[in-house]
């Protein structure tokens, strides 16, 4: 897979190194000569150019890319890169970094963004995930599909403890994608029985999240849901 990363700062270089380790082809673009440090990620291709300019994206051959990652520290730049990648080059998957939570509402399909990654929000979500049992935690928003990646640790006393996955009437527009049980990562099988302490990861529509949390909560202990979006 060919991936272009706009922004060769610490975030862009770290993502590039990870993708290269997984066998992908990566091109890093940055307009700052100081940021173009080939020796830091020598396996990647490098381009000294402004990723907001069509000529630079032509040189990067974005039409041959499967993924573009807008990873700069400037939200305006990331939005422009995302829009150009999607509308001018038809890149199938565009991932954009959100630096300031107040701008998160802009990072949607209208700007060509398929997945928006807000570092402050993700850090907050991971903290919540580490300490919360029985509360739904929103980990990531998928802009184009109007869906979120959410996590809930199944508490003791939940009505569904011991119930098989295939017997659960999940809310509409909700899919259980992974069960993390101790050190094991399980692909959900209809015959798998849910256990207290299971970390359940779902892709769910926002409208289904409250019903999902109610379904997985202990009997008689349903609590108002605290939305991480209210904390930005």
C-alpha cells in the first residue's frame, strides 16, 4: 500500500516508521527544510514541498496512493490537504490529525476526511478506558460513515454476562468487532459467551450509543452517559 504523509514532524515520522515496519510504501512531504531529515526515516521517500499546492501533490503522485495522512501541526493545512486529496485525486482513504478540539467539527466528509484523529481527545478517551468499567468510552470518530469506535468493559452483574454473542439483540447500526479478554484478542463468534471484565469494542452510530450502554449495564444501575465531546 502506498501512503503519503503531509507533515514530517514527530507525529508524521512516527506514523511513517510504523507503516514502513508493516511493509508499506511511504512518502513524507514537508515544506520546512528543517523537518526534512532523511536520516531519521531513511526507508521513506521524502519531498520538500508545500502539500497545500497542487504542483506538490502532482509530484507526489497522489493518484497512485491508497491513503493520505494529513499529520501537520496546523489544522488549516490538514483540512486543505484532505480536501485536495479526496476531490482532486480521489484518494480512497484520508486520515487527518486534529490539533485543536474546537476544530474537530470541521473534520468531516465535506472536507474529504474519512477518519479524524484528535490527539487530545484520544488521550482523554484512553484515560477513561483505563479506569472506567460499565461506561461507554468513545475512542475514535469515523467521519464519512457517521460512526464511532467505542469501548465498554462489561461489569460484574451486567445482564449479558454469560450470554452468547449470537443471542444478543444489538442496537441498530451497531457491530461488535473485538473482544479483549485478558491478554487475548478474540474475533467475536456467535457461540462466544460474554464474561465480566471483557473489553468490548464496537463500531456504532452515535444514535445507538446510549441504547448500547443501557444494554450492557448492570440491572438497576443505569447511569446518565457522559459524552467525551462535552469535555473538549
